[in-house]
């Protein structure tokens, strides 16, 4: 249980620091011809995700310490 708690806390810290790449493909088809453009954005996860991961990690650490 302690290992799970540490893992969740580490993931929470990383969610605040590391941006996640996201790719989108935009395109149109005219007859047999296709035209497309691929764009890439780097965005961080919403802060709520990091807070939920951190809270779950703390709870797992507390439950692991009790046993």
C-alpha cells in the first residue's frame, strides 16, 4: 500500500510539471484528393487531476502506515 501511495504522489508531482503532447489531424477531401495537416500541442493536465492524485497518494500512504 505504501508503494502505491508513493507512486500516486510522484504521478501527482509530474502532472504539475510535465506537459502531455496531443496531436490533431485536420483534413478535407475533394474528390480523390485529400489534404491534411497534423498539429501538435503540449498542454499540462488540469490542476484538479494532480490534486486528486496527490490526495489518493496521501490516503494510500496513511492506510499503509496504519498496517
